[in-house]
């Protein structure tokens, strides 16, 4: 097989992967979720993930401009998945699926909520894309995501729309390098 065909295949594979380099993050406005009095917080076990917290404000920008809302119970309950700690280190990873609700404002599903443990079996980070199925704010949100942290039974999270993060400059440099390789291969074939 010629160098040109190999480079064409590499370029095609890269073109298919570049959209995967774009990842999502929570956009503002978004719900501010924490465990308040009466909430049980968060639990992570080898077979389940659960949050019992309260959405108490909607944050509009990074200057912490927010609007208090009537406290709405925020629950996340897994019905599938698992969490694995890495042999006595406390570090680990898990993935869960299940349902969530924020009072009557928003409810839906999560199918790949990722949980990352940090060395002591009490500190975790979690994130997931969400699918909305009902609620009075469903029409205001077109797609959703949650990101947060757990320490013991304490949970702090943000839930909002999805903001697509642009492709990093390194990907564009990689692509321009591939184009250069195509030019070199083309020149070799013509010589």
C-alpha cells in the first residue's frame, strides 16, 4: 500500500476523531445544588450512587449573580452501574445510570454518570450528561449536564445547559501537520 493511501486513511481517522475532542461543560445559567439541613448528601458504594440535596439558587454568571429559588429537593438515584476502588489506594472509577429530579422543576435520566475517587474513599468528583423528560423548566433547557464534588456525605454541584468547549489548539496543529505530510507524500509520488 502506498504512503499516500496510508496518509489518507490517517487523515480520515483524524477527521472522525476531531468532533470527539470537543467536550461539554455546564453552562450558565445553572442550578446551585448543595446538601442543606435535612438532606442526607451523597453516597457512593460499589453498586450505587445517590444524591439527596437541595437546589436553592440559579447562577447567571461567574460574578456569582444569582437568584434564590424556593428550595427544591435534588435527587439522583442509580439503577445500574458499579464503582471499583484500586487495591487499597482509595482511588477509583465508576459509571452509573439512573434517574434524577429537581422538585417539580426538572427531571430526567442519566446513563453514564462518571465518578472519580481520590485516594481516601470519601472524596469524589462526578459528571454526567442528562436527558430531560419532564418539569416546568424543561422547555427552558435544551440539554443538560451535572458536575460536582463529594466529600464524605457533603455534595456541591452545578446543573445546567451544555456548553461545548472548542477544539484545543493542539488538535488544529496536529491537523495542519497531517496536511503537511500529505503534501510531502504527494511530492514523493510525483518525483
